[in-house]
């Protein structure tokens, strides 16, 4: 029987689990709730139990698995040690060792969820064919993951790929969550796009369909820009230029093959990536072969794909 | 007899050559002129002859060398192929293969000179003890080299580590050599430091010892800043903030252990690196363990050290 692997993506609300062939074909995926109460002490036990049950139903012995990969919402050191994991209520520990022993010694490897998602997109998503790429997740914040030679590059302290906190805005007065002022996240995340739009509307008295919308969202800004609203479009160009600028800076450092754009904001499609590509290219004239800015394809499943790929080494 | 290795650093005027132990102790170093005439067709032959002569004088058989490393002033592909090398008059070719055959099949490996210098500083210079670092060379331009896991990271098209062309200045009107506007090099190289100082002097009518100096150099700006000239100091802070900003961006991407500052401008010592460190730290608040900004130590020998290290793999 061909061996299988397991991908686990632990989020603050649900744990996504998938069973894959070693070629990356998904055989089964499901979710269980993340029980964060009591310092999240049941989370790993719940996962182990659910994996064992499902394996039994599928007639797969635990020994038929190459192992399990796991994405965690926080920094993970190379040996799997974590300093803490706020979203899960965990303090210091080594969850990959714990899960391994709960799964009768099955090999388990873990990584930061943004990095793991990048690996998933490389394996079976928008990054197929690339071995060196940077994934950018445009959601509530701006996350990132760096893949070099088909492996995650986590950096010395897990800050590698935290591209939402590249400084781009001079003179910004409001603070970012990280403590800085002028981070990419403040102008290019879903909330950042709204922030830029509101400032643009406040600065320019011109007519705009955005003015009619209560509780403005990034989707509104993107939708109205697509429809041709001038102020929405101008505002979006500002956000996309900051994004393209940050990616151009990465190009002058890493010179990757591609940038994979994911997260809720990326639902705007090539309307968005073409703008990012334009500014990236403009701001990295020295790179004659331009890295491609492409859309992520796996959506919320990138984490389980990447986790499964992680254990394959 | 312990085996030896050879480090070769080919510049536009001279070729530096060194013979090293495999531990990085230098046994002999010398220079020969770079004969660029006739498309630089004699350069590799001259090197081979000079290496053979010196080896003979030192009673070392060619077979006692592990091999030779070579730093070239231009982009080098992983297999040693080069698209061109303007400074040497070379067109497309594979100089490492050519030199190998001129040295009776001795293994030869080549890399871009800035990257190779970074490797040298890691091996025996300011980067001893670090395996992941970024070297920044502040000379006429701003060069860079990236070392990850003790290896050069050249990027997909050799643009990796070209940190002088990270965009940092918004609204810049003059063009950089690369075709961009607002590159780090335009404000932080030796010429960039002078440029910033002249603009500062033009914008502020205040007294400054810099006004007395004809043909202002970066050294003048640094010297007068050290002596306490207010405008020189303000101007230097501007240049150092741009440098610290670019390094902070790299920290959010690669999260390295250290930045090694070399090149002529770095002769200003810790007076310079402390300022760069301050701005780097300020603009990367998310990195709690700060990468160290330290001085390069090998000066013009970094290239031969790095080239020798390159062939050791």
C-alpha cells in the first residue's frame, strides 16, 4: 500500500486536518473545534484521537503514514519548540514531540502557519513549478512565508517572512500592532485598504460611491474600483504601490521566482495582482527577469497541504 | 602534507591571489595586473601561470590544492556561466571551466565578488561565528552579499543581495545607475553621503565646517560629524537612517544574525555602525533579538578569503 501523510492546520477556532498521498492528492479532509479552554490542554489530544478514528475508518494503519505536519499560529523554532502560542492558550513547550507521542511515535514536524501555507501553495497551488517563492497573505493583517529551494526559511527567530512589518510609510502617526509606525500592514491589509480609502475620501471632496457605504470594507473598495469609481481606484493604487514596493525590496534581497498573493483580499483576482506586478516591476528596474506576481489557489486548504508537504522533507 | 586552497579576486585593475590552508590561514598573497585589452583574453592565462609559478616556488604540487575559488565583478550563474563581465571585457562564457582546464583540471568555483567577499567575512572576518549574515559594502556604490547557512544566496538571476537598489527615497528626481529613482545607493554610498550633505547644506543656511571644503568627500562628512558639526551630523543621520531602514526591511524578510558593514565608508568605525544599528532596531520592532550591525575586518582581502572558502563548499 502506498504511504500517506497527514496535514494539520491549527487555528484559533478550528483545527483542519487532511489525509494526502505523498504526491499531494487529498484523500479526505475534515475539521474539529479548537478547544482553547484550560490553556488549550486538550487540543493535541483531540487531534490525535480524531486522526486515529479517521485512519481506522479509512483502513489505514498509523504505521502506513510517513508522518504528520502541523501549522501553528505563532513562531516555531527548528526543533519544534515554541516560546508560546497566544491564540491557542499555549505556553512554552514542544507540541510536535507531544503529538508524536500521542500518535504512537509517528514522526511529526511543525512550522508557523503562514510559512506552512506558502509551502502548500508551492506544492499544489499557485506556486506549482517554482522552488523559490514568497507568499503574501492579505487578510486582517499582512502575513508572509518564504520558500527557498523548496524549504521554509523561518529566519533566526521566526521573523523571516514577516513582510507585513516592512516599513514603507514615512510620517505615519498611528501605531501598528508590532509597535512600529508605517508598516506595510497598515496600508495593504484588508483593514489597511479601508484606512487608506477613508483618508483619501477625507482629503478629497470629490464624488465617490464609497461615501454611500456604511461600514466600508476592503471588498467595497475593490468592487467600486473595479466599477471605475475614481477615488476608490486612486486609493487602491496607493495600497498596491506600497505592496509592490515591499515586494521590489524583497526582490533586491532574495531575487525569488514568484510572489503568491493569497488571503481574503486576493479574491479581487488579477485586477489586484496586475497592479502589484506593475509597481513591483517599476521599483526593481535592476531585475531584468521579473518575478511573477500570481494568485494563490488553495484558499483555506493551503495550511493542510503545506503541513503534509512539511513532513515529506 | 595538509591540503591548501587558492582564492582569486579579479578586479578591473588588479587580480588578487592568495594561498590558504583549509582552516583559512593565509600563507601567501600577491597581485598581478588585470590585462583587459583584447576582450580580456589573457586574464585567465595570466592567473594560471602566476599560480603555477608561485606553487612551484612554495614547493606545492597542483594536486595538493583542494581547488581554487574566484570572485568576478558581475553576475555568475550557479554552474559558473556568465552572461558578460563588462569590467573585464568578457562576453558570455564559463571562466571557471576555462581556468580549471588551464590548471590541469584543478576544481574551480566562481561567484560574484560582493557575494564572495561576504563569505570571506563570515569565514575569517567580522562575521566569524555567524552562519546567516548580510554584508553591506559602502563604497562608490552600495553592494551586498547574502549568506544563508554558510552559503552564498545569489538569487535566481544574481540580483540577490543587490541591496543598494532597494527603494527608500520617495519623490527623488535624479536617476540611479540602475534606472530607478530613490535607491539606497543614492543616499548611502560614498557619493550618496556627499549628495545628501550638499542638499542639506543648500536647504539650511546655518554655519557648517563643510562649507569650507572644496570637493567634499564622504570622509569629510564623517570626520566633521565626528567633530560635532551640526549640519554634517544631521546629514549623516539621514544617510544612516536610510541604511538602517533598508536593513530593517531585510530583517523582516530574512531575519539574519548579523549585518557586516564594509567598504571605504566603513572606516568611520563604530561611530557609523552604531547609528545604523539604532535605526535598524527602531524600524524592526517585531524582531526582539536584534541582528548585530558590525564592522567588516578583512578590507580588500575579503575577496580572496571568500574565494578560497567558496571552493571548500
